[in-house]
C-alpha cells in the first residue's frame, strides 16, 4: 500500500533522514520506533508532503507520489495525524470532522464515524478546544477517516494520554485495520505497539536499521528500551 | 444551553450585531452633514481599502506591503476609463477594480509561495514596479502630473457637488464591505483562517493552501481597487501618490490602528487617520505624519488589539464560565492574530 525507498531529508545542513526504506501493506499496522531525533516525525512529514525529501521515492497504492503536493496526497487517501493533533479549538467537534474535503470512495459517512466513536457523537456540538487529550486524539483520527484516508500516518497518538484513553486508541486502530485501513504509527510505547501492530521498524540516525516482529520486540524489550533511552 | 453559549466564542449576540449595523448605517448616512463632504468620501474610500487589507492581513495572515499597486493601479485605470469613454463612474470604478484583480494574479501567484517578511518584500517590489511604470509611461498616465480632470459621470445626475457624490459612492462601499464580510463568514473564509493559523495542517487535510491564499489576495486587491477608483473619482485626479509605497504603509497603519482581524476596526482606523490628517492640515500643521505616527505608536503599545479590538473586548458580555466536564486542553492561542505571527 505504501512503499518508501531510500528517502533522505535535510534541515539546512543537518541530515534528518539518510535513505530510509520501509513498506506498509494493505490493512497492516506498522510502527516506527526510535530515539528522539532519529527522524520519525520527519519521515511522516516527508510521506505527507510537508517536507521535501532530498532523495528517495514514495509510492502509494502503486502510484509514485514523491513530487505531489500535500493536499493531493490527502485526496489520494493519506491521512496525517500530527503529534499536536491539529484540532481547531474554536470549531465544534462536528465542524472539525467535516472541515477537510472528502476523498471519493473511501470516505466514512458521518453516521459511521459516530458509530465508531460514540464519545464524539456525544460531544458533537462541543468546541474542539474543550475536549480531553484522548478525545482530541480520537477526533483527529476520526477526521482523517471521515475524509477518506486509507493509510494513516499517526505521530505518537498515545503520548501523554491516560491508560484508559490509550486502550481506546488501540481499539480504534484495530477497528480501522479491520476495515482495510493501513497505519504507520510513530510510537515510543513498546507495550502498546505490540498490542496493535503487525510489524515494527527501528529507526536510528535517519535509517531503518532493523525490521522486527512482535515476538522480537517482546524478547528484546529491555535492549530496545535501553536503546530508546526509556 | 451552556453549549449554545460556548459554541461561537467569538460571536456577538444577535441584538448587538443588528445594533452595530444600525449604528454603522446611521453614521454613514449622516457623515457628510457632520464632516466636510470630500473628507467624508475619503473616509469611505480609505475605510474600504483598510477592510480589504484586513481581509488579507487579519483573516489570511498575509502582510502585504504593496497594496498601493492595487489602490493606485485602479485609480489610474478608473481615471483613464472615465476620461476617455464617458461611461458612468460606476463602470469606470468597476473596470479599475477588475484591473487591480488582474494585476494581483501574477503578483499573488509568486508572493503566496512565501510568507512573512518575504511575502511583504515581494509585494513591495511589485508595487515599486507599478510606481515606475506610472511614473515613466507619461503618455498614458501623465507621469509626474498624474491624470487630471477625471469626470464624475452619471447620466441624469449632477454629481459635481461633493455632498451628492458621497451618496453616489456610498452604495459601492457598502457592497464592498458586505462582500468582505461574506468572504470572512463563508466556508472559504474558515479555510483561510485555518491557513493563517497553521498552513501545514490545512495542506495535510487536503486543501490547496496556495490557491486559497491567491484567491483571498485577489479578492483583497479587487476591493482595494474599488476603493482606489472611487478615491480617484472623488478627487478628480490620480497621482503618483496613489501608487507610492507610503500609501501601502498608510493602509497598514489604519488596519493595525483599528485592530487586525476585526474587519470593522479597519473602518474606524481609517476614519481616525483621515479625520486626524484633515484636522491637522486645516489647522496649518505641516508634519502630519509626526502626529499620526505618534498616535500609532501609542495605540500599538497600549492597545495591542487596536481601537476596535480593545473596545469590543471591554464591551462584550462575558458568558458565565462553563463547568469543565473533562481536563481541557488550553484554548488555541492562534485565535487572535498578531502582526508578528510568521
């Protein structure tokens, strides 16, 4: 569904990504783990088209999107959930949901969104700024699904959330997966990652250094945690 | 009920909106009785110009330093149409505004790719080119002399009296203001406001941000052109002053003085500056810029939200603090735009 080949990116003189490659299959949940500064967020920004890669190729559903503008990628089914969640505080939940233009075919109707996210249905007239962190995260996920995202790029969706909210996010990601949605997840919480993801990539100094499955992660948890500095 | 109150935190209650509209229209209706009529018309023109500018600065977050190109460009085109065709002045002004919008397309196309100081400098550079053309192409523009004797044509109506002309110009300005308000309140306006707050976020949600910026830039230029054309007809001439960079600066001052992003504040800012300048020059004071500059500094230092922003903040009835059902995130600090943003 999503293929990334040798993507490099720079901020001025500093190299953030140095030939990172990975793939995400259809309906697959893949996490990207790595220390702060390993290039995780930069990779997501390159995939979304918010940062121009210096080299490499990005293919979405068989189509080369490397040079495409961000808004076109969104319409092709890429959904970016940034780490600040990007909720409009002054708009209501429903207005936030209906803000992005809808991609043909894969968009979730509002009724289905509310069925999958009962919390949001209960708060549809609430201003986005008055939701809890977990609710905002759900709103951000619901918004890209409603817009028709087939590949979710999630930047640390569980960061700073209460355990109960983390569980809810996990259920939502698993539910999306069941609907054939692919997810690339930046995640520091390894325990959480193994409950939702099929595979994992370890990113270090801008490169994918290892591909791991859930068993690898569980067996080597201490070593990985030490590497992540947690 | 509490949710209803909270829903539109930025909105005024309905009675206040209608009350404001009524007061505004009443002021507009009696203005030429209170002020010297040509000055009243000047306030209309500069008011519309400043509102058009605020559409761009306050609602799309783009600080143009070249809006004189649209105001002045339209003044020249309006003057040429009125001088050579004899068509009603409405047509001439419309033609000038369309010319301003057409001029805005290539300028905006290049400028919206940049933001902040680069955007300001690109627009300034283009405006200086317009100034150069207006200065050099004297066979058409009259060069240093400008266009003289622009007529106030309107079949069947004698507009030679400034008092009558005020009322002929008023509907154009009201239409322009209504258009600006419509844009800000439309779904399109929502998206431009979202672009102002966080451009990447809007791009990632699937909106072509640059195209939205170009559209609002062009709309702002069109409305600036309406204002500049009316100004030329009001004075009967279009001069180099209209395309000078100080004119671009003046509209920035008016908008900031009134309050960035308040839309109607720009009217107040424009009226204050025009009135002050007229009063000073009538009193024989030569250094008007010294005084307007001083007023500007005082307002910016003491009332960051401008005259209008400060007044509405003081007057707005505060909704009772709603109970918080959840640990709430801090409200978006982006809701009040500032000049320094990006």
